[in-house]
C-alpha cells in the first residue's frame, strides 16, 4: 500500500479526482441536454395541438399535407413501436396550473411519437424533425478523457525514475560508490540524477586519491620503522634500547590503526549470523591475555542471542572496547553483560575530563596515561556501520559503554 505522503499516491489521487469531476460534468451536461430535449418536445406538442385545431375542418389529405409541412407525419394507430418508451414531460416554469395534456409522448431510437389521449379523433403522429444528438458532447468528453489519461501516463513515466534514484541513493548511504545514475532524459529529475552521478564520480576520484596517498604514507613510514627495528635488534639491551623498542612498537600500532580505519571507510560489510557469546570469546582472545589474567572479565550473557554482523570487524570493535576497559580500570574485573537488546561493558575509574564525543574523534586522548586515541574511534565507526549505536554513561564511579543492536535475533 502506497504511503499517503508518496508523490505517486498524490498523483493517483489527483487523477481519480479529475476523472470523477469529468464524469460528473458529463452526467450533468447529459441530464441538462435531455431535459432541454424534453422541453423542446413539449413545445412541439403545443405546436402540434394548435396545428390540429386549425386543420380540424380539412379533410384527411389536406390535414396530412399541413402536418408534413410542419415536419409531422400522421400514422395509423398500430404504427407505434411496441418497445417505445413512454415519457413524462417536465412542468413548464412560472405556471401555477398546467392544462390537461391531450397527448402522450413516446420515444424510440431518438424518434418521438405523439398519441392522442382524447376519445374522439384518435391519432398517432411522428415528429419528423431531426433530433438533437449528443454526439458533439460525447466527442468532447472522450477527447478530454483521452487527454487526461495521456497526461497521467506521461507524468507517471516521468516520475518513475525517482524510485530508481531513491534505491541508488540508499545504496550510496550504505557506503557503495560503484553506482551509475546517469540519465539521457531532459527533465528536472534527469538533471538531479546526472548531478548526483557527477558528484559520485568526484567522490570515487577523491577516495582513490586518498587511498593512494595513505598507502604511500604508510609505506614510507613502515620502511624506516622496519630498518629501525632491525638496527635495534643488533644493539645490546639497555634502558635506551627498551625505550626505543616501546617507541617503535607505538609507531607500528599507530600505523596499523590508521590502516584499519582506512579499511573501514573503503570496504563493505560481509554480514553473517554470529552467536554473541562466540564473538565475545574471540574478542577476548585478541587481547592476548596471559593465563593469570583470565579473570579480568566477569560476564553475564543471555543465551541464544545472535547478531547479523561482519565477524572480523565486529570482533575488532569489541576487542577495542574491552582493551580500553581493562587499560583504564581502577579495579578489576570488568563487567560484561548482554541480552537481546544490548551488550554493556562496565569498569571503575575516574570521570572523563572531556565530553565523550571528543574521545570518539581520531587521535584524541584525555587520559593521563596517554594512548593512541583510535580504539574508541574504530569501535564507534564499526558499530555505526552495522546500524547499531554506542551509548556511554558514567554513574557511581563506573564507566558504562553499551552497544544497542538493530534487529537482533534471539
């Protein structure tokens, strides 16, 4: 069922109203024409009455000649067609009392017959004057109807590309750029589609340029970093080499995180149904926790919760959230709870110095211990790409990050 706000619904409604209006006008004019025709025949009946009165002293042949001159034909009593329809003449306006009728009017195929109501001098007379046909009005009606239907078809054909354009814009909103909206039509919708297609071309060009630039930058950064690690491995271990090793490790992690963000922005999700418990177990496994640290998390998971997610990316988002919760917790374990609506990670710690939105920006870190500032950015980007939302609250000394799902399967 079409939505009432749809332009196609409004077009169909407009067409139906126009069609109904045209039909009502046609009916009105036809009723008016029939009424006028009946009045005309009433006047013809009066003319016939005067003519019969003036020819009452004439013989039959002379009377027939007078009637013929007035476009009347005198017939035998049995000449009335058996299926002729009896008509009731409308009253004349501005007459309080109508004279008693002296004839009955019949019609058959547009021909009118007058039959005498008097007992003396019975007669049947046919009106020979051509009847006024409704052909002209019918022609105008069908011409207007054909024009209305043609206009409706043309308008609908012009608007149909909107549905295709809407579907392509939805694909674009989901991150797909390899679409073509070019149109050879010359109307306003085609102009919008072509402008959108040109904008898509610019975006594809910018994305390709950005990817090339980042790959070159990361390649140029990786080369001296790798050489530095090799040179460091050949040196004797001391306090300076340990510091350099941590520094190189931080730079290597930074480059990998940048590559991960770029992958998020340039790839599409490969969704599959995954059990939430398995996703959490895999995410915890990515933290490379030592056996003695296996009690860092306290979990309470609802059974049977399944999500349609990109397994690799969603596990990465969970791993980033879990890693931050452990890294910045004042006390362990970290609480992980999940049900059919949300997954929440809670840890104790001091309140954030800035609004949470600042921590979701790349390379931001308000924690005293520093940090790359990309973990939350990556997690939030992955979660939003799945159509989920990441909510943050702080109460009673606890940080609470909750992932609220869309369309979970339980």
